C-alpha cells in the first residue's frame, strides 16, 4: 500500500492547488497604478510624519468612518497578538475601528472567516519587517483577493518598509537570508503597483544605486525608491510625493538614454533635469507612470521641519 501512497498524496495536492481561486484583477486602462482605489507606499520610519498619516486617514474615509485592517505578518509570529501597531495607527490617525490581521498559514489565509474584516475595510496598512513573510502567507489566496477588493471598492492600501516593497509586482530584497540580497528566493509581490519593483529606506541606507542595473535589464518595469518618512500616493497612473525626504524614479529610458532628462518645460526652474540613471522627486511633485514623465506642476518646497 505504501508504494501507492505518494501518488495519491500528489493527486490530492494537485486538486487543492487547482481549487485555489486565482486573484481577479479587472482589466483596465492603467499601466502601473490601480484602476480603482489608492496606494500609499511609505519608505519606512514613518513615525509621526503628519502628512502621511493625514493622507492615509483621508483616503480611508476620515477618522469617523474609516475601517482599517493592520497586517502584521511581516514582523514575524511574535506580532500575531501584539496590538502595538494597531495602537500606533489609532494614535496617529484618530481612527477608532482598527483590526489586527496576522497569519503565516496559507490554509487560514484561504478561509472566509479570516478575511471577514477585509470585506468591510476601507483601508489596509502593512507594517514593516520582512516582505517575504507577507508573500509566503498571502500570495494567490482569498486574502490576496480581499486586499484587491478593498482597492476595487475605492479604498486605500498602505504599507511602510516591507509593507511598501510588497506592493510591487517584483519583490525586491525578498530573500529569506537577508535584505542585502536584491533578487532572492522570493520574487513575486502582491502586485498592487503593476510592473514595478519598490525599494525603501533609500537614502538613509545608501541604496540609491541598487535598482539601476535591474531596471536597465527590465524595461517593462518602473523602479521606485523611497527614503524614510516619505511616501507616494498613487491614483491610477499618477504618483505624488508627500513627506519629509525624496523619492527616486528608475525608468529604463532614463538609464539607457543620457539625453532623456525628464525636463518640466513649463517651469522656469529646471528642477527635474537628469542625465544620470535616476532622478529625485520631493514633496508636492507628481509623476505620470503611464507616460514616464514628470507632471508639470509648480514645485512645492519640501517641509523638512514637519513633525
């Protein structure tokens, strides 16, 4: 009987995989951003960065109406019952309806009971840690679909550090051995920002050149690097920077063509010119992800004294 046991187990396993529902993303017109809803991608160490928390609260429907799910999986199993991150969100936003969501079990992530809080959520917040843990727990599960459904209803998906990188389609620094391995044993993100690779803690940890060669070889992808206490708000294919520091854009065309300088022609000050492999944007600046161009708006000075 034992010699027939392995084929039987393999058959059962194949049936389980076949029954797992794929994540459904409605066809749309966007190249990178979500068709509905908003992404808030934060470079780490958000702390009490008021503009980021205010934007999250606004996008989630306001502190009286918002219903937030805080996903702590990236922090590891010790965060399963730790309400610390829930309390931080409540304190910084004033939102009262905040629920913790945590698992490292794909079976649990595929259960209707587990996703119940997400069915009425107006916002999701992924905390930092290691992004591969999020991938291991939620990729292609009912929970993954429920995250996508929050966007479809017009909600917001936010995340800081690992919670930023997981929003890309290619999972940057996703190796289980450590974040110094750029392309590792986990390479699939949750894909809320399509055709993208996202890095974080950028200037603080001197990572600004790490994505250059990867994007040089991957022209279909947009590279996004965010410094700490800084975020981008992505609606459809428009990206806007908020926070205290800088966001770096890695576009294949900029890297391989030295004459592609992303110049804002309507501005008296040529603050977007770049003949290097990337360029920086600061608070108030916008970028057109579909056409790979800086949006020509008046530059707002970065408020480095923000608390």
